[in-house]
C-alpha cells in the first residue's frame, strides 16, 4: 500500500507539472517568475498548480497597474503632418503623432557621447533632470555629480534619479552630494537588500538627461565609464547616444517628470516654456516619435510597433541588441520576414555580460540562420546598443533590448526616427559593425544545446 501511495503521489505531481508547463507555454509572453513557479510546482505539485492558475497571469503589481499613462505634449498641428503607416500604429494607441520640430545628432563613439552628455549638462540654465539605470562611483559618475552640484548651487532646478535595482550597489555618497548642493535625488522604487531578487520586474531601464526642457541626451548607454568615456579602450562597450533638441526633448522631459512623481511622492509641475522652432532651412529638421514603454505607456506598445514594422518590411530588417531572447510572436515575425526574402540581419555580442542570455538565444539564432537570416557575432567587445531598422522608413532607437524583459517587464524609452538621411547614417554604422563581426551562430555542442534549453525556460528572468 505504501508503494501505491508513492506511485499515486508521483503520478499526481507529474500530471500537475505537465498541466502547468502547458499553461506556461500558452501564456508565454505574460508569465513572470517562471523559475519560482516551477520550483513551487516541483515541491508541492497540487498546491503549486492551483496557485499558478490563480495568480500567474497577474504580471503587474497594483501600484504599477494603477499608474496613469504619461501625458506627452502634443506637437502643433502643422508640425504633426507626417505620413507613416508604422507611426500611425502608435498614434492609434494614444502616442502623439511624430513631430518635425526636432534636431537630432547620433553619437556613435564613447568620446562623442562623453562630450555631448557633459556639454548638455553644462548648458542648463533653468532646470536639469537626469535619469540612468546604472550609476557608479567612477570617473563619469563623479563628473556628472560635480556638474549637478555646480548647477544646483547656481540655482538651477536639479533632479537626479537612478533605478532601485540597476543602481543597487551605488552608495548614497553621490546622491547626498547633490542634495547638499541644493538638488533633489531619488531611487526609482528602491528595495531592501534582502528583497532584491523578489522585485526584479518593472525596473526603470530608461537613460536620459534633459536641459531646460528643450534639449535631451538619451539612448541605450548607462552613464558609466565603461560606456561613456573620453578614453575608450578594448574593454569599452559598443553603444550610441542621441542628442535631441525640440518637441521630442520636451516629451522626454514629461516622461521623466511622470517617473519622478510616481516614485518620489513629490509633485513636480512641468513648465510651459515655448519650444524653440527648428527651421527646415537648417537642413537638420528630423521627424521623431517619442514612445514610453511600460506600465505608464499604452499596453504592450513595443510588441505592437515592432511586430507591425517587421511584418510590413519589404527590403530589410536590421537589429542590434545585446540580448536576443525574443517573444514567440516577434520570433515568428522575423522568421516570416526571412522566408519572404527580406534582408534580416542581427548583430549581437559573441559573449555578453549575461551568459545565461547567450545560451538562451541559441535556438533563436540557429532557426533564423537556417532560414537565411544573417547573424553577426561581435567578437571582442560587449555590444550594448539597441536598435531596429526597417527599410528606409524608420529606425527605432533607445533603451529597449530585443528580449521579453524589454517587451513586457521594463520601463523603456524608445524614439522612432523618420528621416532618410539619419536612417542612412545608422545603416552605415550597422554595416561598419557587421564588417567586424564573425558570421553565423556559434558551433553547436552538447553543452550549448543543454544550457540553451534550460535557460530558455527562464526567458523573462533574463
């Protein structure tokens, strides 16, 4: 009889696990904490299954679920007359139409990013808002802090925000310096050391600095020395930054203010200063669409935009990303594009700073390689740039990786660039990177196959 009980218990546990795994697969893009659910199921199969079926679909905690959508300043009517079927998707979802009243410079080197970021901070006269996912007590961290202190002491409204997880290791020293100089600082949803790994989702992965509401520096680079430096070396990461002036910069400021009010409890009121007009005669008027991704933006807006753009591509879909762990529908869209003859290319680091993500991408890059897509592994440095280029119609640039965390679990900041000259500049940079890459996925072996399967299970955690 004892053995019968053991057999029945094992059978019930196996059936519960199969049911839960099937449910996870059906809800793959919505599941959060898959590792924790699997552990609970293995330890207490019936109870774990019941809890999973009840609670697993609740991917947003109450405070994030109840957060209002950020209100972006709308461009003037004449400024908003931009025709793009892809941009119209965001407009239908509630994002303001693209604005023409912008000047854009893309900085592709660590030195130019360093110079541009510090110059923007130095230019602030009324207010200066800075947010970064990671900040360190390094050279660039101290240079930024020094300048923020100088501005605060001179009467400029200074606000510095870092993420509670990304800057978890940052001591309060730099933040306290800014406060003592008259500035304000906060950590976006700070967590205790004991609870760090329980709240990894809905982190603020945005990076931006805004001066006087009219000029902004943003992109995928954290404000750290191994990405932004005047003295790059072989260990410096490959990334880029964008300097924006005009309507889009004011929209980026609105996103910062919304984040600040959400996490700090303060109520910062946006000013209504006039936005300087960028004349078309300058030859650098660039059409941009600012897109907040996360609980403060339209639900799953990145999924809608990028999948639509890939599905409508006629000539090319080029992607740069440090972590390639796409949601199922995004992977299917790329596969369909490759099958219909679209030039699909993906640049990613040969070895990133997150080895589980490197193994998790194994199946995806292998499948795309078999379909004729071009996979480019950057051999010697970490590629941290994030970008999607579709035809000559749009480049989506910003902080979002091509992985499930950026699609569904992080606060991200993405800018759609609708300017053929700027798109060509990005395409030239892409091809330069690709020329330095090793083509094709890594050679397969039993270790890569095994770890590829195991890590892919926990795609959301990566």
